[in-house]
C-alpha cells in the first residue's frame, strides 16, 4: 500500500483554528515554526483532542533525542520527572513552549518519545555518503537549498553537503521513531519543524510503506525577530561557523 500524504495549512480565524480530521492516518506530523508561540496552543489542542477520543498512541518530539521516553512514568508524573526522562535541554528548547502538549500526553497515559538524532551521532552523519542516496536527485538539491536559505546563506559551500546529511539523518531518526510507535486504531503525533514534515524532502520520505502519514504545516506567525541578523551575530562570535549540529533554524 502506498503512503497517503496530505499537507494541511491550518487557517487561523482570530484565535480559533479548526483541526483537520485525523481519520485514516497512522501518523500526524505537525510542522511548526519553532518560535511561534501560537503553535503551542494548537499543538496542545491536537494532543488533547486525540487523547479525549482515546486515539492518542504516542507523542514524538524533534525536541528530545531518540531513545528517551516517558513510557515508564505514571500519569501523575511531575514536570521535573518528565524532563528528566526526556533528558530535556532547556538551552536548546524552552520547556514552557512544549510543556502543554507534552504534559497533556503524559496525563492521558500516552508515551512521549524523543525522536531526534542524538547529537553524538550527528558528526558521524556528516561523513555518511550513503545518506546522499536517500533522496532523489532533485529532492536532494532542494534539501541542500533549504539548508542554504535556512542558514541565511552564511554557510560555506563546503558545509552544505555535511549539514544536509545531518538533516536527512534527523528525518530518518524521526521516521523510525514514529513508525515504531504505530498501533491499530491509534494516531502517533510528531512535533517537529515545518521543514521536517515536507512530503518530498522530510520525514514522510523515510516512513515504511503502508504507514499512512498526514503532514500538517502550522500557519506562519511573525515573531518580530530578525533570525538572519541573529545568525550573523552568532556567525561572528563563532568565528564564521553558524552551522553547529543540533542548532536548527526557526523553521526547522
């Protein structure tokens, strides 16, 4: 069976947004803008809606490393216990931004799973030429261009290929995590940057045949922050290297 993909752009009307019907989907991939505060409420609503219907199978996160899980915690676990189980990095991902959706899943008894490629494996991914063959040629070039633009064209050209490999390896890790959590009658939700849910480039490409995935791109939200200026500043402080592994741009 071929995978079925539907990219949905939620349209906001004031503070309200309709939630697409997840029927027929094994996995819903919520693509966020990492610094969009309004996405926090949308993500919580998705998780709460599925939990209320008994359909939430698991919540997977780009924001925690693969291999971490809250599965062993009780529903009344504290936030500190949840953060410890996920080995949460407050420096990389503000807890308050993701707490509502995460704790909604925990209270519902659904496991929260770290899905991202562990940072320790990212340097190895940079040198793995096999990752170049996981996307068709045009898609690989598009992913490389996304890396250029996502880093405001500040990366040296020599870093485009290694950073693209990291992006692909992260997508593979997230795909493996959500696929392993698929269960009949349940929906696995992935929270990740919008770039990771693109049907032709991201996580959907790497899902096993037969897994029905629904990518949902959350609506862009002005943040008032000039990310390219911030990246140029970091670029200068880092001596000309803005492309640290594990430091995704706002879009993801």
